[in-house]
C-alpha cells in the first residue's frame, strides 16, 4: 500500500514537473530519498526507511512478513526534509 502510494505520488510529481519550481522538485526527491531505499534491483520494490520495532509498537497486528519491506533504519534527516517540502508546497500553492 505504501509503495503504491509512493508510485502514485512520483507519477504526479514527474507528470507535472514543469509546474513545480526546481527547488520544490529537488525537495520532493530529497524527501523521498530519506523515506525510501530505492533502486533495490530490477523488479524489486523500494523499501521503507523505518524499523520493524517501531512499527510493531504502533501496530499490535504487525506481521513479521512485513519486515522485508523495511530497511531497519530511520534516516535522521527525514523530518527536516518533510518540513522543507511542506513549506515549499505551501509557498507554491499560495498559502
């Protein structure tokens, strides 16, 4: 589900790239690079940069099978990149 949402967001951002200022498009890519480990190999989905321990604490129904979709690491720059991207979206949309 998360990976399909990432693909959808990537499709929108790339389809409308000409409408986004270069700094916003760069910030989007920077954010996605902190949230996901991409380019895992041909036909292999990106993995989510988070730990299973964190997710297990948040979800009592956690399936051990889901662990393979995670990197086991949290990028310390993630929150800052998210805030930067949201600020640029806000600016670009006139809010």
